[in-house]
C-alpha cells in the first residue's frame, strides 16, 4: 500500500521484511559508491555478506565492458548490466542476454540518439558507450527534468525505452528495465527463491521498476533517492537515513540484525 512506502528500516515492519531476505539485488552508482567511488568499508561489507551465505548481485546501468571487469574483482557472484539487458556470472565470463536484439541493433540506437541531437545538439556520448551491447548512453549533466521528459516521449514515440540515473541517460529496448531483467535472473539463477525473499536497493530513476511492489515487494532506497521522489511513479518501501554507500552499510547492519547473521 502507498502509505507503507518510505518507512524507516528501524521499525518492526522493516525488521519483519528484512528477516525474509535471501538475496540482495543492489544498484551500484550512488548506492554502493561514496562520492563516486568504492571505499574500503564497501569491500568489507560485500565480503561479510558472501561469507554469511547471503546472496548478493549488482544490477547497474553500467556497460557490459565495465561490468565484466568489475565482476572479476568484487566478491559478488553475478552482475546485471545495462539496466537489465544482460548479465555475467563468476562461472561464465560471457554475457547472457535478457532481450532479443536485431543484427543492426546498435545502428538503430544511434539513429534514435541522432533524433535527440536534432533538438539537443550538445548531447555527448558517455565514455563507456563503446563498451555497450544493448543500450546507448549519453551524459545527463545539464539536462532538466523537462528535457528528460521530452527525451522519454521521443524515444517512446519511436519504439524505444528511455531512463536516466545520476550518471547517464539510456536509450534502450522498450521492455528492458532492471525489474524485468532481475525477474529473469532470479528464475534462471535462483529458482528456489520467491520475490518476497529478494531485497532490491537503489537511488535513482533507473531503479524505479525495482521499487514497484507488484514486482518486488521489499525495496530500499538509500537516502539520496529523495532527490528524485517527484519523478518516480514507484517509491521504495524503506529508506535509509544515510546517503550513498553509507546508506547501504546502514542497510546491511539492519539486514544482519534482522536475519540473525554475524554482525558487520
């Protein structure tokens, strides 16, 4: 119910929800990062989660190329890239695609990008766009909410999806989003889990689908999600007091306590 969204974690309702969790599916930028990077505390937390037996995966808008490298170094077993477009596992270094793609998919994405540039000629490809397989990205800096809404409408009118984060804007296949990608990954890689056993965590509009209670009833926003609440149709069920990576650390402490795991 709407009135139960955005609850603090330190409540009986929060503890009850966290006690059910067996898989944490978290965004990366603005959620795991602190001031744009990983810190020592995050690596310790991820390792403690791994040792506890709690499954953790990252679901990010970052490119296939970046994610393939990150998975090699981080103590997580699976990373979903490009907002639900594909994923990698520790045991399979090759991407598993979650959306069917045409042979000329990247060319079609470029055509839509050029449509946007007719109105916004200043748009600049993201530095990692060359390492992408399912979407096309450009810098979000300098764009207003009205600009982003126009781009959303333009993409939809031409059969494309559109989303954005604290980092980038994404032109993507229309049905591609984090929740649909995560749903497929749970079915393929965690077939014994139900959606109420999955905790989704994020901070920005490209995490919105994971905040939809009809898809994943237990979700957490780190505190900086408050900057985007007016732009979100779905709000997280719970919210941390701290922002970014410190908020994620706060969440993990509460998760360990609720699940009676060894403390962080």
